[in-house]
């Protein structure tokens, strides 16, 4: 309970400062309807959630499953989620790839996502493994993808290229074999770390604090954590959960 008390104390500090602590939720690696996806959507019922879907592999069946779902936004998660980096630095978009190949994937992915998901799709690019070489940032704009979401406090590099960035800050999985929940203490520490930096002006206070899940790999302790986090934050007057449409611009770079 002490770990949760620390989060409440941080939110109380936001209240005392007259501030609102904004949150959002991104889930990666969607492809098709599965029992794991059903579990995710059931858990997310009180909260808005953004599903980062692998554009080259996704299916019409997933679009049909999500049609009519409330509080869902769909984002573009790479092309095939293929590693073009190294075993220790995985990325689909390493700097040595031909720019024409990258442009083709970005455009085809955006067109496919828009055709399949329609109004649910928001043109936000989520690079697999969080990494995207800065030399390709102009290609995002040329592909109609003027926003991106990675991990960690957002960078001045993306902003300088005209890209709006809204990231996640607390990854609920530890990537071991098999993947498992990082633990309540670690997850809360990640959340508090970003919240406190925002409140103290050490990073961009306007960037919502994001949690990251991977429904294909989430275990029961991770879902228990999410349910407790939702209960606590929705009951606290300083906390507010945002939809992706409230975070990312809808009409291109400003």
C-alpha cells in the first residue's frame, strides 16, 4: 500500500499546485482479434486507450472487432515490426535503410490503416522498439504522419522537424522469458518519476504521462495493476485520462 500512497501523494501535490495530472494509455503490437485483446478491452472499459497496430500485418477482422468500440483510437505501429537494427538495438527504421524503402512503408501503412479503420485511425506513428532514426523524420510529414509516439520524455529533435510527439513513460512489462509484469513498485516509480519532473518543470509539463502495455504478453498481475491504477486515478480530482485525439493534432503540424 505504501507504493500506492506515494502515487496519491504525488497527485495531492498536483492538487496543491492547482494543476491537472494528465494520463494516457497506449497498447502495442495489435494485429488480429484474440482472447488477449478481448481481455485488454474489458479492462480498459473505464479508460480511453490507443491501440498501436502493426500496419502491414493487421486484418479486416480486427477492424470489424473494433468497429463501434467506445474510447478506442488506432495508431500506426510500424510496417512489419521487422528488426533492421542489431540484436542489442532493435529497430525497424535504422539509419542505413534506403529512404525510398522507408517512405514506401510509411505511406502504404498509413493508407492501409486509414482504409481498414476509418474514423478510429489517427495518423500517429509508433515505431517498433521505440527507435526511429532522426534522418527519416521529414519522411513522416511527407507521408501524412505528423505525430509520433515513442518512449520517454519527448524530444526537441522531433519538434524541430515539425513532428508532434507524445510518448509513454511507464512500460508495464519486463522483457524476460516469458515477459512478466515489472512489479507494482517499479511501475509506480516510473509514473511518479515523469509526473514529478512535469510538476517541477524539469520536462514538458504538457506531455501527458503514458502507460504502455502489450496485450499479447500481459499477465494477470499487470492487469491487476491497471485496474487498481484506474480506480485510484479516476477517483482523484487532480488526475485526468485523455484520448489520443485530445493529445495529438488532427489537422497536421501547427
